C-alpha cells in the first residue's frame, strides 16, 4: 500500500510557504519538501498536526492506496 497526500495542493491554497507550514507543524522545511515529493511518510502525530493547521480531516490530506 502507498500513502498519497495533498499537502502541496492544500499548502498552496492557503498561500503558505514550505517554511511557514514547517513552523506551524514543528518540523523542518526539508521534511515538508520530502513529504510533498512522496519521499517521506509522516507519523500519525505529524498527520494530525497538519490536519489541525489546515482545518481539515486527516483523510482529506492523506489517502491510503492499494498498489494493484
């Protein structure tokens, strides 16, 4: 299974830079960059922090997809 995300899309809709989002969720800008590229799978805590700062449900940002 793969985890896909809409982090970049939602971040841009909010008008935030990677650095602003990183500060809001207490990670590095590099972590946000890797997450947006799909190179990093976030912890549950980070996923929930993102949902909170975006004012969305976790499932609106992250989707678990079958590899078939």
